[in-house]
C-alpha cells in the first residue's frame, strides 16, 4: 500500500454493493432542486461528503441504516449511482477522506471504547473517544495511526512526494487544538492550542502555506475564523462574531476561497457561505428553510459542490454545479476598507 509501511491485517465480512434505484424525489419542488442540485443519498442519516480526486466517487458517513445504527463509512460511485459500505467497525467510523485511489483515512471509536470502557461509558458526542486509521477501500488492511486517549478526528491528508502529513483536531488533556502527524516518522506535533479556546475544523490552502480553523473563546462563546501562516507561525483573524462556524473547506482551485457552514446570529438554520481571502468578500452559496452543512468542492474546471441538508431530522447529501454568480459581497464598502 502506498502510505502503509506497517499494516494491521483485519479479516472482515465481504463488502457487498447496493444499487440505489432512481426514486421520485419526495422533496420536489424545492429551492435546491430548482437550482439544479441532485439528491445523492436517500437511506439513513448521512454526513461529511468527500470527493475522490477525479470527482467520480464520494466518501461519506452514514448511520441509522437497517443493518447498523452507528456511523460507518460508505462510498458512492457517482457514474453508476451505486453505494458500497466500506467499514464494518464495532464502534462508530466517521470523517473519512481519500488518501489515494485505493486508500482512505478516517476516525473511529472502536479501540478507544474497548480499551477504556469505564472511562468512555459516557462522553461528549461532539468529541467522542476516537483514533485515526488508514484503510484500503474494502476495510481489509487497516492501520491505526493514533493511540492517544481522547478525541482525534476531522483529519485532513496533505499529499507530498517526500513529506506527506495529516492535520487533525485532537483533545489532549483539557486542550482541544490543531495537530500535525508526519506520516514518514509518525511524530505528532502541535500546531495551535490554548487553555481558554477551542480550535477545530482544520483546512489548508491549496498552496500549503496557510491553515484555517474555527476558534471558540470559552469565556465569551464568540467564534472566529482564523488563518495561520505556517512560515511565520502567525495567526490572523479572518472573521469573527458573526455566529457559529463549522465544516471548513478550501476550494482546490484559484482564487483562494474558504467554504463553510454558519449559523448566523438571529437565524434559525445553518447556511453555506464562501469567503474569498484575496477580495475579502463573503457570499452566500445556499440558504433556505433547512440547515445546510459540510460543503466540499471538486478539483474541476466546472466545479461541483457536495453538501448536506438536514430535513425531517435526517441528513442527506446533494451535489450541484457551483454557480458562477453568487451575488454581491455581504461586506459593506466601509467594512472592506477597514480590513485593508
């Protein structure tokens, strides 16, 4: 395997394929379908979509299925409209991303809960006791990457010819912060953590020079979007005080655009926005009567956006061509001048 120098072999049940028949969309008509979006998942409760490099496959987390209640990883062939279960973990498996055409990276609670059953009997659902794992796409060859008690999740794999690494959110002791794992030697190094602040949802600019994350002040509850320059190790607040941010993702192609979901002050539903860091311009991608989460964009000239919609207490995944015109910037001219 490309990134697995040491492999823990695991014999699991054979993974079968389930064909999703074309079903009339019970949500028709609605504002998302009017925009040309396509509903991808119909079964279970689904979240955290991630495209393959070629944009032809999609990884996601799915729970509340007929065969399992907990979270497991699935893959969808977007050309054939077929989904396939990838993981068969005893615990929850979530936050999966592609490392290559044949390998994935994900978080799972399986070993943590077994190793400390009393300690982990009751835990924060936002930060479950979990570790990171590498696996092939059939769950046969699995390698455990982290073994630190507590939460490890929200991984981001950064490919490199000689120095591949992983960014992740980790709770170590009382600190929830951003860490880095060198895949050649597996040391874990701290990027940023602080006693009175929680930091999570790390993402990286396409040029690999800056990391963005959500930062929450535990005293004031105020949240910020922070951009961290790796060379000078300098944090810079992009935006703050607008509401609750989550699910950060930098678009692979220029210009440098940060996608995220936000529950703005005074609003009842999360909406998807994008922030152009060069123009300092915020635009609304989608908003409506339902909360929208987990935006992710393909690396194609005609970009496609995958996202999650919460409808009738369950999340389903949609895909749409990213509109070329998202309307005016939310910032007033005075705000743009002040930032400059």
